[in-house]
């Protein structure tokens, strides 16, 4: 049997039931119409015409009030012989003498009775018209009034779900709800990303390409008795290309690739997550060799600890248990590999990371200068660049930037150039894009008084001068008093590619951070709220030095840092109250010493401080070369040497 004939055959039951539902709805409309109509034809009239032409002429035999809203008038048999009633007699020949001939609508029963009594006030008691009250119900109308919404619900239910049969597959809607929603990449749906589109990360690509090679040629591994890892975990900060790496695997591997997010396992209903895990692995096994990729796996793979029980989710835990069971249930070298990505590896459950599950970890760190250069070349390729744009210079100016940040800078530079109606993107556009990404959008319309502007200028000049005089502070690039984002000004530095930082470097960084407030106190004999961000950074850094890095005189070589993150969720700190007091004292002393040192530097260089501030007030933005003309060349800032 051909595929088309199978489809036609499978569609017949569904079409039959759709026709039945449509037929029932049409029948309902027909029955409602006919049964709602009376057997006879009753002519509508008004109260005034009824009173003048019928009641006062003593032609009315009785009145029947139906459902307290409709008055039906019965004319006497002898009066029907009059010429004025000829029309109603001819219209309803069969029931002319037994059925009501006229009707009119009443507002309320009380008002109707009062008007009727007033109209018959001169009548004798024997001549007054009798009134009866009747309640009519239409059984068919009641039945079909609730059949209509039910029929519509059934119709749209089957139309949306596309069911093939009511009896045979009525439960498929609930079953499909528990099916995996993973997007499958394969021969007909290939990922456009390959390893050529990923710049840098050569070591990470080598490990991932080994997985692709195993799936393409498994015999070259199995003949030596090797077993490919069942689980590969991509770990790194946000924006480092974990998902991009997975897309490249999907594009390179000539095997089915199932991709989904960890949050897609979790639903409102209990058991759906575990069911979707089972369905996902069943599909992967059927199409083996294949790859499963779970993005943001920390959604379902969090630590199952007692301290976290308050915020735990039973559905998430059952989903994690099912995932662990499925990974254990693999036969050796079935050709199904699970990849996952997270930037919170510290909160993943230990059972998920043990050998035999996600035992291969690939770390994607922030790119170094060479890798940033390669990433810039990829993103600069489709752009129209000016002659002054140098990818090497851009890579040097963006330490600590991720691949996503670099892509955003290139796009933002293109937008800035387009707003200014330029034909090409210039170097200044990239500098503005970096500033916008780091400090926020420039707020030219923000109202700042002259006094406030002067305080900001001396504050930023204090940062610049102190950092210029200190040996281990990052080199200064430029200083600005133009508001950006939440900041009223800022000093830009060029961080070095450092892996370790000494205590002297930490203390000098504290000193540079407090240089702005120190300048305010020296010049104005008063401090302001402008140092809030500086104080926040200095406080965090001081507590990190004391409590985590063991850079304290009193505490010594003790660290309360917990890489597992358990301390953050515990109800009490891992140290005593006495130790907490000691930490507070040490952190306060570090900050105070750094502040006094910053004040000492500024007092010795009060004239250059004033010159830098005045230049800032004049130009609003000054660069390294401007400061060098005032103070002299910056001190050489060597890399730390650790023995």
C-alpha cells in the first residue's frame, strides 16, 4: 500500500466524525427553530389596540399570560365572525376558534393587572375577562441549548488535536502531552552552523570533534576496546558559545541530533517530565547513532540536598532521577551520546557528574586575545569597514569579553554608523559601541548643575590620578564625565590577561577605587553619594580578600569559599560569631588603609589633580595622552611574578 493511500485511509475516521458533529449542530439549529415556534400563527398587537378594538368592545373571551412576559388573547367565537377579525381567521383556519389569535408583551404582571383593572372598571363582574398564568418550557430547546457548547468543544478539540478516531485513539491527546518536544536535526533539517563558524576554542573543538568521529566511524574506536563517554558537559560563563558548539556538532555530524532546553521537561502536571525523558531516549535509541543535547541542564539537575529542600521541586527531582536511570540503562557503545550545557556547574547534582554519566567536561572560558581576534574576524567579515578599523586593536581593547559580547559590539558599531548615515564603519564607531556595552547609553539630555559637574570632574580625576601613580593598577585608557547608564562619569581601564592576583595588587585596586571619594574630601572638605558604586566594589573585594582568599593578617591562611555553593543555601555561616566579627574588622581596616593611601597620593599631587579636573570640565572626555602631558608618563606596570 502506498503512503498516500495510508494517509487517506487514516483520515477517513476523523473526517467521518467531523461530518457527524457538523450534522448534529445543523440539526440542533433546525429543531430549535421549529420547536420554538408554536403550532398556530398568532398575530402581534399592542396594548392600546387590544384595549380599544377588542377589550372595550367585549370581544375578548380570556387572556393567558405565558411565562409572565407574553399575554395571549383569545377572541370569542361569535366575535370572530366580525369583519375586523377576518385576517386572523384566514391565517389560522384549523385552530381559529381554539388557539390564541393575538399576543402582546407585558412589562410586568403587576402593571398589566393594574392597567387591565382600570380598563374594566366600568364592566360588570360577569363581563370582566378572566386571566390565567401559564409557564411553558420547550424540552427540545433546553436539550439543544447545552448540546451546542458541548458539540463545539468536541469539534474544536478534534480539529486541533487531529485525532484519527474517537474510540481507538481518544487518549492520544494526553499521551502526546507527555511526549518529548525536542527539535530534531537530521538529513532534512540540518543545522547551518559548523566548526568553521566557531573561532578559537581549538581544544574544546578537538574534544567535540572526537565525538563526531566516533559517531561517523565507531569501528575505529571499538576495535581497540574503547568506549566513548556517554555524557559530555559543556561548562562556561554566559556567552562563551556552549549552544553554538552544540549547533556545530549538529551541523557536522551526519546523525540525528535532538536539541531541547532543560525547562521543556518541566510542566504543571506530575510525571510529565519523567515521561518526556523516557520518550526522548526511546527516539534517540531508535535512530542510533544519535546525539541528545540538553541546554541549561541546571534547570533539572540541581543538587538534591537537605538544605535546599525548601525550594526543591518534586517534579524536577523525578525528572532528574529518570534522566539518571536512562543514562545508566545504555548498553555499551549504543551510539547515543548525551551533551549538555550549563554556566552553573557548581550547583549540579553529584550523581549527574559521576563517571559513567557526564564524566567528560569541556570548559569554555572567556576568550584570550588571540581567540578574541579570531572571533572579531568572523563577525567583521560581513561588515563594510573603514580603513582605520584594526581587528587586533579591537581584540586588545576587549579583555574579559565573551564571544556574544564581541558579536554585540560589531552589531552595535554597525547601528551607530547607520544612524550617522556613514558609508563605512569607522574605528570610532567600535569605540562608542564598546563604551555603550560597558557603561550604557550616553545620556546627553540629563540635567546636571555646574556644581555637580565640578564634583564629578574632581571625583573622576581622583580615580585617574591615583591609578596613574600606582604600579599594579590596570593601565588607564580615558576618563569621561558624560553620564552613561546609571553612572555620571567613569574611568576606563585596560585589564591585563591575568590568571593570579597578588595581595599588593588587590590593595592597590582598593586604593584606586577609593580615589574618587578621597579627591572629594580633599578639594571640597565634604563627601557625596557619588561614590556608591566604588564603595560597593571595594567592600565586596575586601571581604573576598579576607574571607575567601586568605589574604588577612588575623585570619591567616583560611578560606570560607565553597565551590559547591552549599554555604549560600545554608541557614547559618560556616564560622562563629567571633570569626564574623574578625572578618568585619579586617575588611574595614583594609578599606581604611587604602583610603588613607589614596588621600596621601592626592595631597602630594594636588596641582595635577586640579589640572586634570579642569581639563575634564573643558573637554568632558580626556585620554591617556592628555593625562601624560600633565603628570608625565605612566609608571611601568609589570605582570606579577609569583615565586
